[in-house]
C-alpha cells in the first residue's frame, strides 16, 4: 500500500463511514431520478472490506437513503472486497467495476439481483468522488485525497508493468518460445495431424477393400 494512504489506518472506521454517508446523501438527495433505483435497493446491505487497511464497512439502503456503518448485526446481501488501490481504481480512476471483478482486483459475492440493482444505481448516479469530497469537505481535502488516489493507481500500474517486463525477461532467458514460434509449432502439429488423418483414411479404405475381397472369395 502506498505511504500516501497510511493515514487511513489512523482514521477510525466510524469516521470514514461518516464521510461516505455524507457524500452519498448529497449525491442521492439532489437527483430525483435516482429515487426508483434507491427504492429497488430498499433493505439491502453490502459489506465492504478494504483488505490492506482491514477496514470493514456496511453500506445499506433504507427509506430512499443510503447509510454507511462500521457494524451490522444481520447477514449482508453482498460482499465486496479489495485493496485500497483497487477501490481507488474504481472510484477515482473510473475503471469499469465489472472489469475489475473479472481481473479479481475486486472480489464480489452474494445475491446477484442486489449486485445488479447496485450497479444500476451507481451507473445512473455517475458519482465523481473528487468533486463530491470537495463539495462536502472543502477543496483541500477533496483534492488531496484524489491526488493520493491517482498516485496510488499509477504506482500500482508501474509495479504491474515492471513485474510483466521482469517475467518476459526471465522467460526469454529460459528460452521459452515466443508467440511466433508457438504459431509455427502449432502449424506443424496441425499439418502432422492432417497427415495422420489422411493415413487413417487410407487404412480404412484398405480394410474395406480387403473385407470385400474376402467376401468375394467366400462367395466363389
């Protein structure tokens, strides 16, 4: 985790919940078109786990409003887990949540219907966390958090690129075949397979011919 996000460990989770609740209330209350989406999520609860800070929060919907608490006695409908960088990619880099789940950057489990309704709500809201944080808590706080989030995403990308390059270099040193050589091998295998098929056809025809000759001799 980036050192820029180390202060999150020092911020009590209930305070983080207040920040999230404030932002969501502001966004959802000013747009009347979101009311049907909020109604569709009535009574649903989502467990959010930020794995590298070990922060656990519960996002719920009640009477057309969203709430975020640090505890919840019941069983959540959906569980969402990821690192700080993973959530930063979704909230600040605006990466597709479905793609992040597919890449296992975010891990999602639970009721599929609730997941779909949740996705529709946030797609309709088009939530810009930097803008909303600045509106709710001032330019300094919102801009600082956004810059830290973007820096974290960039650092993660550099690490991924470096790891990929290192892996490619190691494979090259091990003389692992590249894509072109694999295609050549595949073409050779396909040609060999075709030749075997032709040979099998000839053998089958020869067997049939032999059986036919045997039948003719037995009839004679």
